[in-house]
């Protein structure tokens, strides 16, 4: 059985047409590849699957660099590769943490693929933390970002430092007007274009307006979230202070939330996204930082508390729902002076909020716990499952997603058993090691 079939069998998925065409273009050609496909269609897996076959897993050299516009997408893509179990080592690199720590991990891990933001990748290449001569593949995810001011210079500098580069893969969910000249795409390249000609967003997404009688839309947001029930929702705002204000209000109202914006420390960002992705919170309140690179499969609702600042921003926000073949909803909260943006090209219906009632605030099924031991302590996912079942008194059905990092781990557990498991494991050891176990809030 070919590696492709083995990996797909392990993941339990069937490739869509875009992914099949991308696989054929990358494995069957020798030129560069441009992949244009809507958000949520599986572009990360589309390029990682063929790379898993084409890279040399016996080597200790970096063979592929994946350039992403932000740290969230770097972490997300790295996680996708690790879950594939393709036998390739990887690492994510980004600003906001010490480059020296990343250098140490690069030396220890000896990754085949490095996912990173352009500035941090340039820094590692310049310092020879990543040997440039072995890099044969360059992937630029969301390459339309290359056209934004301040990004082209870093990308051009990065390309100049890769003398052995042979092939490039560019991906985007929007059809950029032009491909930057400095990329020097080969004439033998292939364009895999699955962007619909006249469809701004997938037809699987229903768009609604929700009218707020007051300029301050907080109470209308609360009523909308109550009406939407247990489904996961992302509430988008344009400013960091607004994110924290709205999040604080929802917490006071009894909602279990996470919030995300660019001023948070990296550990805070990771915890916020982890709690949302593993079902420990129903509502993520965020700036447009959350509009790119988040591949969370079950987001039911996108709520525009503030109007998107551009059509591109609207497309990327709404792209967080209806991933793959799922259905989704987008809601525009409109105050007395707000109007629907002209660029919204969709059938829009009015959403009538039900009359106020004493209905309970929906609670998530899971909660997240932090365990202060990880890979460096020789702790595996199986060790954590055993610890939570034997010492914590849980069953396998009470345990959700587990992520083991170098020095700590996260685990999702049934919310109704959270206090019980924390009480049971207090003072207990995991594989003979004392550790901290606490709820992630």
C-alpha cells in the first residue's frame, strides 16, 4: 500500500477533488504549483500529503520551509502534520518567543519541515540555525499576504537565502490580482484553481442580519447566543479593547468563553485556541487574528459584532465556518446606524430574536486541564489517559483531545466530572513524577 493510502486510511478520510488534483500536480510534475481554493477546503492536507512522499525521512536536514502569515497558522499546520503520522519531523517558528529556544529545539529535533513566519525564518536562515542549502521546497500559505505592504521585502530576502530551492507551492483562498514577480515561478508550473467564478462564499453558509435597538449591542449579542444554543460561535471585533470588553460581559452573563487578540502572550493564545478547539468553550471572542489559519471543524456560527473592514476580511472571517462539507451561519449585528456592506454578495435574511426568557446559558460539554509534564519528561498521550483513568477515576468516554507539548500537556475532560478528577489526582504522580494538574480558564 502506498504511503498516501496508508495515511488516508489512518486518518479515516477521503480526498476531495481539489486535494486529488493538488496531489497529482505536485507528485506528477517538476514545476511550481499554485493552489486556489476556498477556506475550509483542506489546503493544508493537500500539500502536506504529497510532501510526505517526496521528502527524505532518513535525512537530518530541513528540506521544506512553509511560510505562513501568523503564528496561529504555523502551529495549526504543524499540528496537522504531526497528526498525520507520516514519519516526518517538524517544528514551528514565530515571533513572540526567544529565537534561542527555537534554535535549541531545531538542533534537537532535526526537522524535515519548518513552519514559520517570514521574519523569524529569515532570522534563523541568516544565523545558519537552518541550513539553507538543503531546502528544496518552499510553500507559501496565503500567498496573497505577499502583496501587502511590508511583506514583500521579507519574502524577497528569504528567497535570496535559498540557493538550492527547486520547487514552490503557493496557496490562497482568494484570487490575487497578480503573483509577486520576485517569486520567479517557473513556466512549467501548474495552477490548481477551485475558486468558484461567481460564488463569494460557499453556498453552505447562510447569512443573516440581527438588529440591535441600541448602539451598544451587548444585550443583543447575549440574546443571539442564547438563541443559537450549544453550537460553537466566533464573535469578531475590530479592536483589542473591544474584544476584552465583550468577553468580560459574556463571562458575567454566565457564558464560557475564550478571547484572542494580538497583544496576548503566546501561551495565552495557545490556551484560548485550545479550549475552543477541544470543545471546552462555546464562544471565541476575537479580532481578525482568528480569521486566518484556524481549522476548527465544528464552528457553527460567525458573528460580526463589528463589520468586516474589507471584502477580503469578510471572506476570511466567514471561512471559519462550513469547513469541508459542513453547514454554517454568519450573522451581522447591526446597530441603529449600521448598514450591510455593499460587498456582501449573498442572500441575506433577517433573524428574529425570540422574546427574552429565563432559558439557561448553554454550557460546553468539556473542560481543559493543564498537566505540568510533557515530552521532555517522557510523557506520552497514553500515559495521560492511564493517569486520568487510574488515578483520576475517569473512563475513556470522559476524555477528549490530548496535546502533549515539550514541558506540559493539555487534556479535555467531561465538564461534569472536572471537580472530581482534580480532587482525585491532587498530589498523585504521573509515571513516578510529581506534577501540577489544574483547570485552564
